[in-house]
């Protein structure tokens, strides 16, 4: 079984959520385990669209998340 690096992604707006996040999710060996955005609607939409379970409103909370490597 391949070990996957757990990534946290800050920013779920047009560029981050619509361009960068989908591209990062296609890289073998990486797994986006959490996202953060101050806007609750953007955060919810990104989590639903990309199947990401964990979301944070505060970037500091994402950085403290033990699943984020």
C-alpha cells in the first residue's frame, strides 16, 4: 500500500478551489485531508465538490490539524 502525504489546503475561492485544489488532488502520493477558508459557504462548497471531510474556518486550525503533514 502506497503511503500518501496528507495535505492541508488554504483558500477555496475561484483560483484555489476551482483550479489548484483539483490539480493537487490528481498528484499520486498526495491526499488533501483538510481545507480552510474564512468564508463558510466557499468552505462548504469545496468540501462537498471535492469530497474532503475536514474543513476549518481558521488557517491556524488547519496548520494544527494532526492529519496535515
